[in-house]
C-alpha cells in the first residue's frame, strides 16, 4: 500500500562517501570530532548552525538541568523492563523514553508554545502589553480546565532550584532575556487568576532561556528527551550491578487489591 | 505476582528534597548547571566521578563521531513512525532506538569486550603476547562463523575516517593508549587469519579510546545510543517540516513482489 | 519525586493466588482456557462481560480484517529494526506498534468518536436528523482542514473490500445496525460537502460494527493495535528466515539526495 | 549507508490490489473475515496453513492461558507510561511489550528450544532415551548456572494451574503428545539433578502443546507477546478511567534510599 506522494528521499542533515562524512556542511572527522562538545553538536544537527557562546552554554545547561531526577516513573519503567529483558538495553531505554509524554516531560515544548502565544496575543490584541496578554491566556487555560504548562511542581513547591540556576547562566552568558522576562510575567499573573502560587518549574525555564538563543520551538521536546536518555542509561547501568527492577514492581503487588467480580465457585 | 526478593528501592545516582536536587554528591543547581557540558554530565551520571580533561574530551568526541550517518535504517524507521503517529515524537525516537541492537550499533560494546578478552587471554595463555592472543581470539571467532566486532564497514571500505580523528584526539588529550594499540594489533592480525583486510571502524575506535579513560565497559552500548538520539531528534524535527517518512516506505512498496501461494478463484 | 495522589494499587481485571488465577470473576484454568477463543477473551478482559454470539463474531472479524496489509510502513520499520537487533524480537514488535498512531491506525478510534459526535449533535441540534448532523459535522471538519476519519483510502479508491465483508457479518450475526447505518449516512454526505467521493474504509467499518455490540469506544484503538501485532509477528518470523530488512532501507539510500550546505574545503 | 545486499522487497504473507487483499493465498474479504477466529488467523499468517481442529484449539488456548496475570512488571511499566503520556496509547503498549524479554515471557521460546535439544541429544547420544538426555541437558544447564526455562514459578510453587488445563485441552482435541510427555520427563529429572522440585509452569506447557500441532518453534515467542498485548490494552483502558499509574511509582518513591556520595556543603 502506497501512502502519500512519491518524493525522492532527501535530508539536509548529512551525506557520506567512502572517504568522508559531511554533517551540515562540515567534514565530521576534520571539523567536528574533538572540536565541539556533544551538546553543541546537537544544536548543529538540529539547526544547521554552530551555536554561539550563549547558545552553547544554554543547550548544555538545560540538558544538565533536566536529565536526572531520581526514581521518576520513566526510570522505574525502564528498570522493570531491563529486569525482564536484560539482553536488550535498547528496549529498556525505549520504554523509558515512551514516558516523555504530554504530562511529564512534554511541558518544555508546551511552555515554549505558551510563551509564543502570549507574545503573539500581546501584539495582536493587547497593544503589546505582555502582562495583559498573559492574564488573558492564563484565564483562558483556566476556563478550559487546562494546566499552565511549566508552572507548579509536585516536589519543589516554593521554588524549583533549577530555574534560578538556568536564569543565572542565561544572564551571565548573554542569552536573550525576552522569554525569561515573559516567563516571570506569566508566573506573576497566575496567583491573580487562579488564587494559587504556582512557581515556575524547570520545564518553563528551559524554553525561557533556549528561545532566547534561537533554539527551534519545534525541537524543544527533544531537549528533555535527549537529556533523559543520559539518565536512563545511568540507571540501567546501575540496574545491571545493583538490581531493583522487580523489587519496584513488588511494592505495588504486595498491596494490590482486586476490585473486580468475585469468582463463582 | 511477586518476582524476586524484596529490596528497598535505592539508587546511588541522585536524591532530592523540596529545596535541592543532589546528583552523585553534587548540588545540581549550584555545582553542575552551567558548570559542565552535557557529555561530561553523562560521564558523571554513569560513573559517579567527574571526568578529567582526557575523559571529557573523549566522551564528547566519541558521541560526536557516532551520532549521525544519514538515512540509516533506524532513522528511516523513526521517520516512518513519525509520519504515522505525528503526535508522539517520543514514539518515533523509541522506534529509532530499538534499532540500536547487536548488529548495527551494539558493536561498540562487543568490540570493547573483545579488547578485554584479548587482554585477558594474553595474560593467561600467551605470556602477555597481545598479538598471539589477538590471533587466537580472531581465529576462534572465525571458526564459530562470528564477525570480529568493530572491523570492516559497508561504506568506508579502506578506512573509516572517524577512527583516525578519534585516535588523534586521544593522543592529543593524553588518553590512555593501551586499547588504541590493542585495537591496531587486532586490525593487523585479521588479514593473516581471514585473508581479508577489514579496517577498523568507529565502533572499535570508541572503546579503544574510552576504555583508556576509565569509561565503564558495561555502559559502552550507551554511547552510540545516547548519541543517536541526538541524530534521531534532528531527523524527526526535519521530518515535521520536510516529510519523507511515507515516501521512504513507498520506494519498497513500488517494487514489492508477492512470493506466496496464488489465490484460488 | 511523588506525582499525584497516593492510591492503593488495584485492578478489576484479575487476581491470583498460589492455586488459581481469577480473571473478571472467572477461574482462568477451569472456565476459560480451552473454552473460549482469544478474540472473545480480549472482549472479556476489556469489558468484564463474556461476548454474546454477535460480539464474538464481530470482535474476531474486525481483527481479521485489519491485521495484515502487506509491507505497510510499520511492518517495514519492524523488519528494519529486527535486522539491526535480531536478538530482541520484542523491540521490533514495539517499533511496529509505535506506528499505530493518529494518521495510520488510529482512525478506528477517531471514526468511532465521529459517529458518537454525529449522533449527539443530531439529538441536541438537529431534531434527531442524522443526515443533517452528519452534513454539519463534515462541514465543520472540512472548514478546519481536518480529514473525515475512516473515509477514503490510498489504494482501495472505489471501495475497500473489507467494509462489505464486515457489514455482511454484522447483518448475519445480528449485530446492532445503528452505527452501520450512520457510517453510510456520513459516506453519503461527504460528496455533497467536499465534492469528492471518499468511500468508507475498514477503519470506519470497525467502529460501525463494534459499537453495535457494546464494544467500548475508549478501547477501539486497541483493535487495530492487537490485530497488527499478529501481522508484525508473522512478518518478523518471515524476516528471520528470508530477510529484507536492510534491503528495504537500501532502496531509499540508493536514491537519497543531500539538500544541505555544501562542505567547505 | 547501504548495509547488506540489494534484494527485491518481497513477502509470502500478502499482496493487494485496488479490488482485493490476498493473505496466504486466500481472499481476505471472501474467505477469512467472518470465517475464522483471530487466533486461527494468527496461525495462518505465521505458517501459511489453516490450522486443523487441534491447532485451532491450542493456539487459542495458549494465548488465553498466558495473556493476563495481574499487575506484572510490564503492566505496571505500561500504566506508568500512559499516565505520563496519555495521548499515545501505542507508546504505553510498546513499553509493556518491551518487557517480554528473556527473563519473563521469553521462556515459552527457550523451553521449546530445550525440548528440541533434549530430543536431538536423545537421538544422537542416548540411543533414543529421552530421560537420559533430559538428565544430561539439565545437568549441563545447572553446571553453567543457567535456569531450566519453563520450570519453577515465583507464585505457583506446587503447580501452575494453567499447565493441567492446557494438557487437558491438548488430550481432548487430539494434539500431538510427544512434547507433552517430554515436558513431564524433564520435570521428573529436575529434582534428581538439582535436589529441588521445580514444577512446570505455563511457559513450558505452551511449547509442549504447540509443537505437537506444528506451530513453528521460531515463532513461539510471539505467543506470549501477542497474548500480552490483549492484557496490556485492557489494563490501559482501565487506566484511562481508574488511574493508578503514578501511584504505582509513588510506592517506590516513598521508600527510596539514596546510597550515593553525600553532598559537600
């Protein structure tokens, strides 16, 4: 079954011959290996541009910020999967990545889109007043019973310590501050609209600093995803020598209740 | 159903409280965000140690070397998956990672284990003669019709350009050369045993340089896996604006043949 | 990090002791193994009810209808994945399933929701006139540049042969015809609204017959997913003895074009 | 990068035209939809043969036997994944399937291979004495510290109730008894060799009955995989209306201990 049009397979990312590999117009072996760090290479792969000093610092800083947070559900799912299928580490990594969805790690992207929406509505409907636009957008989300992505955190209730750290880096390296400021404006209007303090979390800080260095909004979801793979591999490497995968599942099993129909004897 | 023993859930990787996140004994926000690059953080997560200058250079260089190589099968599988399920980028990334198996990207790990095996057999059975041990191990692999992992490449037939680049970085930054030398010894005995030149590829060069900076052999498979996620995200970001996912599948469909039983009418 | 409320782990699906396994109130070994076919068991697992004769026939028929359709993208992705990672069949199956997304196999669910929406709007806004409601809903989808899920097919342009087969079974076994009729009403209004014939495909026929036997709308997506796993396993079993996985990828590679920046020498 | 030879894409499983879909030489709409149950169709897809009465009964019975067993690790991993990524049910199903590995659900295949090995060694080295061959193979596994796949169960310590149920069906429908008998012979020698009773579990009973009806040994792993997808979909459908996914993870988080380096202040 053929789906869609015939298109010649093509990519602007790389090409290769027997003698060399070209990535984004650079010779991989001559220009890149040993010349740039992996975070910078991710930026180059995505955008086709070498990151400037600010972009380099912030791509690396955001991935360091979001990579690891203990036995989160995706690390537990991955460790259970490795315990059941120890020969296929790639399967356990994949199981962990599949938890990078709209609820848990997708907020970096949805918060980024929120910033662009507030900015656009400020221009189109509020004479450039960002605070008025933020109030209007948050009120709209609230009325549709949606959360404000990137605000509030189940553990870091008064302040997510990663936010100040990322904003400090952004200021220090000269990253654009427009979305940092916008992220704070949104934080400030949330209590007015909702009656609750919901301090910004790392998932809003990530687009706040990255959109200021021309990181593409469409790839924002890739930042927590790539970062978490580093954490998943560390947890799975630990699982191989110090396993807790089945034990994690046993905790639930020990307490489980059957709420279905009783069996008829 | 309970499987295995009851064990208290535990990890040596990180812990957190409302005020801070601790990773490998360091305060994430104070000591790590903005202080180290993402490649170094991966080394820290895995090993609990900050990489020294050589380890930092080589972890980053190996991931840059292995991340991207065009429309490889896993990038095609991922792009087809995104075309079919565009709302779930994490699913497309997972589909791509699942191709990091024994045949394609697993050779970094199996080549690393090969080096350790040759080293061990040299000590135990060949009076320390690495070349004799290499000859013996390659002969054994050959007799069991197994490939020598990390040697030979379908495209880079005379030399994989990433090998020299990685070895140059290793020499420049002062990485341990023991496994670099061993990798060349194995390369030199392969024609004697098999009658064919099979030049080393990047998957042997990765453990050759990383084992020299105390990167754990059990986590070698994680290097291509983490690296390829960067490439997958770049390809999927390109797929969103310049789709070829279904077209990739159509090329095969257009030429497919049915080799089964003819239908009876 | 704790997310959400503490809830005692529970399920209404099954429980077990050393002596027996209870599924939906039945003793698995005494009441189910050897007593019912696998399609019926799927219905029981999902709904807690044994299917009646019509539901049994239609659950099985729909899964037979949707399971296999040749070298579709998800089968290609799975075969490429097995070629790269032959030791982990579960990974190749997972890669294939990840293509069961909104564009390709999700239409069974979205078409089912479309039927319920037309039914609800007929009652609330059109005095029970299904055709008027169908016209209004299709017009609305059209105006938002959305497709009508379950209508039109890239290969079966005049009629998807699986539709008539499923409707014949439904009539023969006495399944409820309400949604069958509604699916035809929608088919009839599409040319009026869009100017194009878009004959119903199997993804609309599946909810049309299943909603008539009380199959839960929330689980409709599970029908193509479970069915396709049977196909994936057959393709992967074929791949083991008659491999085409890498060849599928080579077809695209042979023709690929690099559309990026030329390298500077 | 091209890997392997150029091969024309082909499959013996199915082909299609605008008017019809042919599966294994049968017209899908005319010969299969509404004519056979889904379990039988799985057998046809895999083998190219319609199952006889015994094969039909046993393929369905084995999938009913293995599909569901409560909050096993893979169901927990899937429910956690859906909680984190509720928009992508296919991702949660994939995460669950990735736990169908060598330790947990792979034993159907490895037990089947064990039976064939014992049978082959009886012929080649023990003059046809199955018991002697079984004793020799179990002794060998034991000496290499490997488990005997399909024997012993963490919950069903004295007898797995699914075994007798499957064997009863096999006898009733006239399935071949050769591997049933062999499975009991192996069970009988285990206490001699290991000093422990390890009663057969469902994963040995599955190949015992399926190899007797010409189910291909290479596809045995597919039986628990396909079966568990039915269970996964039922658990995920339950998760949507009665969520426990995050709560499952919280149980472990509440008790977790940090065993790493203390932070230096």
